[in-house]
C-alpha cells in the first residue's frame, strides 16, 4: 500500500499563489486554471489560461508549478512564451472577442 501524502496547501491555495504570480507579471487576461497534484514531486501543476470577458478561457498558454508544502512558485513557463501563446490565441479568436465586446458595449 502506497502511503498517502498530505499537502500543506490546498488546490485553492495553489491557484491563489499562481494568480498572485500572474498578477505581478502578466496582464489581467491571464489566470490560473484547475490544478493537478503531482504526488511524486509533491507539487501542484497549475495551468495558465488566457481568458476574455464575455468569452471565457481561450486555451492554455503555460504552466506554473507550486510547492505542495508552501505557496512558493518553483517554476513556470517563460513569460515571453506565455505572452506569445496568448497573442496567437487572441489572433485565432479575434473576431469572436471583438464581437463580444461590441455586443456588451451596445447592451
């Protein structure tokens, strides 16, 4: 029987730590998604999503790894790579994003 490892921080705390990191380094369109716990490394793997108001998440642009025993950020996808992936997703969905903003403005 494999012993169960109990983390000191919850999934919600891991998401909060990732969102604080994102707030300090990227525009507000970037947010943390639902984390997965990696038992072997005792870390939370938190996907980074790009999301637009009135549209929702467009896709994953990176990942942040949070220590399972603290809220420390262990590593993350390079910021330039996340920005580049975000721009690509924006371009892919540009028409829907602009239409949603126009509709919300005219409502």
